[in-house]
């Protein structure tokens, strides 16, 4: 039986709040599966080319900044925690905590993007962006090192674009939370966004070792 608060947010094409919640959850999981396939193509390309050109990929990987990568990994893990706490705060009706944790998640996500912007700028300064003026000092095979950086920018850029979208939606959730839109009976948007944000975090957990760590063992 739906509560009055939950029933008030039921759209016309759903019979009750439970059906709407189930539909939202299934829809989000389907969306995340499509995103997984999207990223999966890039991961597959990385694995294929890394096997084909191991020396070039190893030397190019060592041009990435391990400290920056580790810092951003820590930041994202912390943001995943604050997002989980935000979902919990929404579930128990703690408006102030919900807003605080959403803002914290936004700040951590913004910190990640800021550091990534700095990292991209550093690659630009050192001519490590694939193209006519590409250079990779110390790389064993500059041509195939360029392939590594093409995948590096494609994978991290796609990930960053998802974070930018997430940051925009976080701002929307914060505004809605301040208006008191979310209650223990209805906080589905916060829950669904929590799944999205955790997905972003998990993707980076795979990107970090592949792009920053794995080839350093052979240095």
C-alpha cells in the first residue's frame, strides 16, 4: 500500500508507487548495462592492442602520473561513500544530511574533474596528445605509443563526460532536496542516481590500474 507522500509522486502511467519504483530500478539497470557495453568496446580495444604492442604500451603507460591517478582514485572512492550516505539520509528523512552529502559528492566530483583538467593540460604541454605534434620522450615505439594515448584520452574522456553529466544532475538533486521534495516514502531519484555514480566509480577502478599501474611492474 503506497503512502500518501509516495502516491503524490506517482506518474499517471503507473498504478502505484511500488510499480513506479520497480520500473525506475529496472530502467536504470538496463541503462547501466548499455553503458557497460559502451565502455566494454574501449576496454576490449585496449586489451587487444596492449597484447599486440606490449613494449610501446608499457613505455607510454609510464608517462602517466601515478600520484595524480592515485589521488583521483581516492577522491572517487570517497565520493562513492558520500553518495551512499546521501541515499541513506534520504531514506531516513534527514534533509540536512542529505543536502550535505550531496554537496560533498559534488565537491569531490568537481575535484576529480579539476585534477583531470590539470593532467590533460600537462599532456598538452609535453605534446603527448595524439596528432601531428605528438611526442613521447623515452617511448620505445612512438607510433604505437600514440595509440596508447589515443585510448587513454578516449577512455578517460568518456569517463569524465559521465562525471560532468553526473555533476549537473547532482546540482538538480541538491535544489530538489532543499525544496523538500525527497522523503523516506519517495526518494527514487536519489537512489537511481546513486547507482549511476557508483557505476562511474567502478569504471575508474578498472581504468586506474590499466592506464597507470599495470605496466609499471615491468619498468
